C-alpha cells in the first residue's frame, strides 16, 4: 500500500520539480499519508528527490543550460546557506517563519501573474559581475531557507534568479537544478548516516521520480518559460495550503 500511494505521486512530483521546483510539496505529504513517521518520510523523500534531481540536472547540463560561473557560485553559497539554516532549525521554532512566508506568498503569486514571460527580465542586461554577485546572494539566502524549512526552494530560486540576477529562464533552471542537487545530496548523506532512510521504498519512489523528471525536463526544453509559469503558480498555491495546514495542525 505504501508503494501504491507514494510512487505515482513521486512521478508527478518529479515532473513538477524538473520544471519549476517545489516537487517536495507533493512527494513529502505522500510519504506521510502512506503512514511513515515524519523523520523517515523526510529522509526517504530526500533519497527519491535526489535521484530525480540528478537526472534533471544532467539533462539541463547536456542541453547547455549550465553557466559555469553561476553554477559554481550558486552551489558554494547554497551549501553554506543550507548548513546555516539547518543549524538554525535545531534551535529555533518555525511557526513564526511560516507566518512570514504566508504573508510573502501572495506578493510572489502576484508577481508571477503579472509577469507572463519570465524571460522578460533577461532582456535588460546587467554587468556579469553584478549578476554573479546577485546569484551568490540569492543562493545563500534561499539556501538558509532550504536548510531551515525547505518546501518551494526551487520555485523561489527560479523567480529570484530571473527577476534579480536577470538570468534567462533556461540558465536560471540550470543554476537552480545544480543548487538543489548539491543541497539535497548533503542532506541525504546526513540521513543515511543516521539510518532514517527506508531504502526499498525510497529507491522505488526515486525510480518514479526519475521518470517524472525526465519527461518534465524534456517538456521544459521544448516549451521553455511558457510551461514554467503555470507550474510555478500551482506550486505556490500548494505551498500556501501546506503552510496553513502545518500552522493549524
């Protein structure tokens, strides 16, 4: 029954995650709904999502969406931010943080609705050094968020890298995948060492997640930002619902 519940949703999560991030908003609740204890659900979901993100990252790299300077700066700062955020999470309650996110989300949704083409920002060029510095700052800040709380990280990275660093959607997607993969792998290593990953279920879900990521990344390469925008809106709504649910429960 666990496999029947988790695997189809892991496929959908992989498809969504490969395009706009936020697949964990779908897959993590699936593991919890299947009856896994929270710590095992988080750890096992991390294994599945890491497997899927690896495939999407490889496809984006093959298609030439990885700009080395952005990727190196983003990964380094993302890892640093995630380390800081995870340590903050150990000593800080997250209820206030969730309330803040609920206040911010409507503004994010409004921004996405008003911006019909995310590539519009890349048409206004900024100096490469400035774009690199902004990319590093974005990765550091959202890396802290990812370590502290996590859901929606990919979506926020896509929005910030296009709007602030003026990366085109494809470059932003490549940078986002590289950052997500590195932070996922670091967290997975910690979970594996502590024995909280349920390997059979995680590997099966990971296979479905890979399939979703493969199809999703292919759809992205064919349709670009046209498909990213509606997926982002869906993820933002799911994220808001998840935050409300967490606060009420």
